């Protein structure tokens, strides 16, 4: 083939590729006039406001807002203009790792300190004797909520929610909301508690709570499946941040000098390599001298637990949140609380790109029951390990029977549910191979 033919073939290929891409590509459309304006694009309007009268002072911050985006390699985000601009206003963590693949176990781990062997995005629930950071926060009366974009109503229990496509009214309705990105609904200790479930809120509630000046102190934000880059691209997510996050950064009701905003990704896109994700510490609580700086300490999603524990001198969950290797406290917070981080040499970095099945209560292939946490563990907050009602402390990790392959028995772990029968708030166990 001559050079000319080769070039035109390549050009033809490139242009047809671009054309195919252009037809399929979704373009960011703002769901509302602004992040603090309620919209019918979010299905139901807010009809209540949280009441959070007192602020519990932390050592380094009084509020933490986590915003989770999806499936992007570190370099991809690091070379996208909006993220580059944001990095100048905050501290970039260059060695912050997800803890496994795929999405759901990472979200579950960030709330409860473990992913319990989960290695898929199926529909699960976790029994009420398993504690989360919510228990630790409530012990100190620290207010909290999650805001889930396009979740249709407060405390919605379903597997997903499909709404009219607000970005393109001639396109089919779109599954904007997914339960797998809403860890609070998965833990029974939150979703099956009548008071707590009210704090699993919509984006319209976010607007209402901010306008009313009642945004809680611990906040977990999940953008919808297009805005978080899951079904789209990093540029699409960047446009979402320009629409949603940028105006909030200058709004004192959200970001004041005691606010920490953690912008992170659930996992790396390429699972054959390590699982480092682009993570930024933003907000008034990040010391000005660190703006534009990089921090190479080994952090993971468990660090978001240990950092919160250290900041408010909380108890711990006695799970991976107390495993020093994987739960370093954000350095500028550790400095203020006196917590000593561990240095993990690069050649000893744990494998965070798991694909093999590890035993746990949330895997059908190697099922073992839920064990009690390590009751002797010492977390970054210095407080005791939290014990929920119904926890049998005699069931320890060491006392568990060997893993069982439930699939070979034509069954699944008892904690998996069938998404097909799932609509209301009632738990329907999934007991056959027809799951989820
Ligand atoms: C819904 O989103 C679309 C797309 O941005 C926008 O044109 C429309 O005004 C929005 N509707 C409302 C009620 O905000
Ligand atoms: C407001 O209340 C109604 C009725 O209880 C409910 O259907 C609706 O979804 C609520 N709005 C939110 C944001 O939950
Ligand atoms: C909107 O959706 C329709 C139907 O899928 C599609 O043909 C059209 O190209 C879309 N418009 C844009 C701007 O993407
Ligand atoms: C995890 O990443 C390492 C490189 O750091 C690679 O050697 C290994 O094959 C990866 N494992 C999986 C399961 O992708
Ligand atoms: C995934 O994580 C590694 C670090 O372990 C990082 O170097 C890389 O940029 C990320 N993405 C890809 C495609 O490797
Ligand atoms: C702590 O984390 C490391 C790295 O993932 C792991 O090898 C070790 O088994 C963990 N320790 C405990 C007690 O879970
Ligand atoms: C937690 O509760 C579940 C459901 O009742 C039970 O199967 C499990 O054994 C309990 N685990 C512990 C450690 O108490
Ligand atoms: C599982 O189902 C298959 C197909 O229906 C059947 O052949 C097999 O005997 C069943 N195994 C058990 C352990 O029930
Ligand atoms: C308790 C309270 O102040 N509620 C107000 C919150 O804001 C909405 C408007 O978004 C008002 O209607 C509520 O009265």
C-alpha cells in the first residue's frame, strides 16, 4: 500500500469513527437553572427541610462534602481543563486509590469500612447489625445526609430509576439513577431506620437544604449516570462540575472556611493496572499554602472514613478503616489531630485492582457470614469500636466456617435481592439462581 493510500484510508477511518462518535455522544444539558433551583427534571420536589441546629466543631473542618464521579483513570482527569483549574484551588492527592472493582463495593467500603467480598454491581442489602460511619457521626450528634441526583423521592429503595430524558426530549427515557452508587440505601442500619432514611435525599432537597441554611456536616453527593461520567466522558462530567460545583464553591452556605470538599472517582477505568483515582481536596478548610500542591501519601476510600474519625475524635468501625496501611488520614488533617500516618513504599502498595473473588458475605461464589469487627482495633479518632444492636461479638473472622459456593447450590448469598421484584421499600430476599 502506498503512503498516499495508507493516509487516505486512515483519514477515512478517522472521519467515520468521529462521525459514529458524534451520533452516539451525549451533550451536557443543565438539569436546572442552577444547583440551588429545584426542577421537575428531578421527578419530585422537596417537601421538607432538615433541621440541624448545632454545629459540632471539628479539628480541621466542620463540614465534609464528598462528590463521587465514575470510572476514570488518573491521567484522564488530570489532563482535563476544568480539573486542572480546580487543582489550582485545592490539594491534589496523587496516590489515592480505590479499593477494588467494580463500582458498588467501593461505595459500600467508603461507608462501612469493608466491601465484604462484593465483586459485582448486583442488588444487595447489609444487615442492621453492621455499623457505618453514620453510627459514629450520630454518637456525637453530627448531622449528615446523602444527595442522589435523579433519585425520584427521599429514601427510594429501587434498583434504578428511569426518567424522561431532560437532555434530549426526543430520546428514550433514561436510567439516570442507580442504587449501586447510593451506599446508604444498601445498609439496613440506615435505610430500614425510619428517622435515618429521611436523610437519603434528592438533588431538589439539596437545593432546599442549602437555601434554608441547613446543609448537614457530613454530605455524600452522587451525580446521575451521565453527569458522573459513568455513561459519558470526562468532558461531560467537567461540564457538570462547571454547572454544579463551581458556583457552590463561592457560596458561603456550602463552602466556608471550615468546609472540606472531596472530589473523587469510584475507580480507575483500566482494571488491569493499579487503581489510583484523581482526588482533590477543595474548600475553605484546605490551608491556602497547599493550593496547587500535590500530596503523594497513600490514601484509599477508607481514608475518607479515618479522616472523618480523626477530625471529630470519633469511634471506629473496626474494619479496614482501622487498617493503618490503607487508611492514612489526609495529611493536613493528620497534622492537626496528631495522627501518625504510615509510609508505604511504592513496591509494597497493596493490590487495589482486585478481580479475583475474595470470601465475604456479599459474594455468592465464596460466601461466609458477616463477622463482628475487630473489637480491639484503634482508629484515627481514638474512640472505641462501635457495636450495633444484634451484633454477636462471638462471630469473629477467625471463627467463620470455610467459604461456600452458593452458586453450585443453585442459590445466592442471602443478602442478594432480586431487582425485578424490587420497587417499594420492602426487602425481598433473592433465594434462587434467578437473581438479580
Ligand atoms: C430540564 O432540562 C432541560 C435541559 O437542560 C432544560 O431545557 C429545561 O428547562 C429543564 N426543565 C426545568 C423545569 O428546569
Ligand atoms: C414529597 O412527598 C410525597 C408524598 O409523600 C412524595 O411522593 C414525594 O416524593 C416527596 N418528595 C421527595 C423529594 O421525596
Ligand atoms: C436526540 O435523540 C434522538 C433520538 O434518539 C436522536 O436521533 C438525536 O440525534 C438526539 N439529539 C441530539 C442532539 O443528540
Ligand atoms: C493489577 O495491577 C498490577 C500492576 O500494578 C498488574 O500486574 C496486575 O496484573 C493487575 N491485576 C489485575 C487483576 O488486573
Ligand atoms: C490507574 O492508576 C495508576 C496508578 O496505580 C495510574 O498511574 C494510572 O494513571 C491510572 N490509570 C491508568 C490508565 O493507568
Ligand atoms: C490491611 O491491608 C493490607 C493491604 O490491603 C492487607 O494486606 C492486610 O491483610 C490488611 N489487614 C487486615 C487485618 O485486614
Ligand atoms: C448479623 O446479623 C445477621 C442477620 O441477622 C446474621 O446473619 C449475622 O450472623 C450477624 N453477624 C454478627 C457478627 O452478629
Ligand atoms: C442446580 O440446577 C441444575 C439445573 O436445574 C440441576 O441439574 C442441579 O442438580 C441443581 N443443583 C443442586 C445442588 O440443586
Ligand atoms: C423550615 C424552613 O425554613 N423551611 C423553608 C425551606 O425553604 C423553602 C423554600 O425552598 C420554604 O418554603 C420553607 O418554608
